[in-house]
């Protein structure tokens, strides 16, 4: 289930927000995605074990069966008894409640035993009743070894790869935002599928054409250079194509120039990167932050694996910046300031910083210990994912 969980914050007060992008632009709001049923819903603190249907798309399993205003109170014979926890905070993170129960029922219904049959317990008006949905079964259920040896995972991935190929623009990009380009390219690169080779090459040449070693404050450049450096490094390590080394050397030099060498506004320390390079006239907004620093450090870690020389002093300054922002359980805060031990929230920064250290051969066992601690933090506190930053790559 793809859930815009920010709609559940502030006690569910944002369902009236509208989007102009994708199929949800026709729903009149920003609702909970009820998966392959084709319906959208909402939950409120006054009824935390109920999903109220807000919209039904035509020509979907829910069309003609569910109606706006229906209250879903159970699925496949199991009532929703666990209340959703509204709000934000460590004690409130998690999918538990109607969303998890419905998600499990959706997976169960697509499997061999139920063969697409899904029974929903609803309240329509004042009357309790059951309705039956017929779900497609081409995906099946997740295997016990998910995501490995899992037909459903492989089918979904193949569809996502095809979507990325279809959406790629002629110049090799997907969007004007560099993080979207980078993640799309990395997804195709990790597929190791020969049929994706041309799309990957187009993307890599786009990244090369849109980076150099000059600071021009054109936009949120530090995102671009860190992420494109990661992509080009991974591509070189996979293919060995020598033309990439010149491009990586430019990014390598650019990162040196863009890094903060001194504390910013007497608050944030040296060694990090901000949205824009250091020294920007008029200031640098937030200043250096951990998310972008982790991506830049990861780029340097991989550039070093490509046998290019990385400035050791500034590389270690990036490491120290991240260490200052990391607490006792391995969680990485917003900037180089530990905002509290034994606390956590969005895991994107922790993951990126962990990767930056894990792929490095420059820091020895200390870096590997750091990476393990970060991974353990994420694995232990995975319930943050539905309630925190909607995009892990953004922090």
C-alpha cells in the first residue's frame, strides 16, 4: 500500500489538500491509497479502527462495490481491532491498525488459497454488511523469503523498470530534480538487465553533461554533484568505461570547492555541504546538513574506489561532520548537532551516512563499525517509515 501518511499528521487534517499530478488529481483530496482495490480512504482520531472510503476509481475491483462514505471495519473475516496511532513521535510511529490489517488481507487475497477473493466488512449508512471484491491475481502473495525468491517482487520490479524506461526523456533525464534522476538511474543500474543498457548510458551521459568543476550557484547543486557522483562511480565500477574517469575527476574537484571549510553562522561546523556550495553571496540558507554531506561523502568514497585521489583532509572533515550529528544508537540528525541520544525519526540520513562509510576503504574498521551501527538503528526502528519523510533520499 502506498500511503501518503503525512495526511494522517495533525490528526488527519490534510485530506483536503489536492494534487495535480497522477490519478489522484481527480479524487478531490489527498487520501490513503487502498492498494489494488482501486479505492482511496481516510481515517480520523474519532474512529481509529475504521477506514472510510473517500473515492473509488472507475474500472477497478472496488468500482460498483464500494461507495464513498462506506466505512471498512474488517477484511477476510478479521475485524480491525487495533487502533491507528495518530500524531508524530517515537511512541506513535508504525503501520499497526487498519492500514496494516488491510494490507495483509490484500496480500492474502491475491494468493492461491483465496484466488483473488476479498471480503470486506463495511458499514453503509447504518447497516453492517459484507461485500466481495475480485482482485487480480497476477502478482500473487509475497513469498516467505521476500524479497528473495519471490515472484511477486520480481513482477512488481519488472513493471517498475518498464515505467522508468517509458518515462525517461530524450536527453537521458527523468526530471529537473537531480535526486529523481539519480534514483531512477540507480534502480535501472542495479537490475543488471541487458535491456536497460541504453537507458542507463543515456542517463550517465546526461549526468556527465550537467556537471563540471565550476561553482556557479545555479541551484541546489550539492544534491546534484553528490548524487551524480555516486551514479557515475557505480557505473564505472560496473563497466570500466574510461570516459567516466574524467567526469568523476571534475566532480571530485567540485566537491572540494563546494564543501564548507569554516563554521556557518557560528552554528554549524565545517566539513559539510548545504543545498548550495559554500561562499554563496547572500548566505546559504540552512547551511551544511547531514543528508547532503552523507551523499557527497558517499560520492567521494566511491570515487576513491575508482582509483582517483580524494582529498583526505576534507574527506575526514565530512566524516567528522556526520559523527557530530550521530547519536549513541547510530541515528543521524539534521546537521552536525546531536539533538538527543536514544531518539530517532526519519531514517534517510542514517541510511545515507551508513552507506557512505560502508562503501569506503579509507576509514578502516572504524568506518565499518559506524555503518553497522547505522544499519542496526534502521533495522531496530523500522516503524518510522510510514510516518516520517516521504522520500528517504531527501532525508
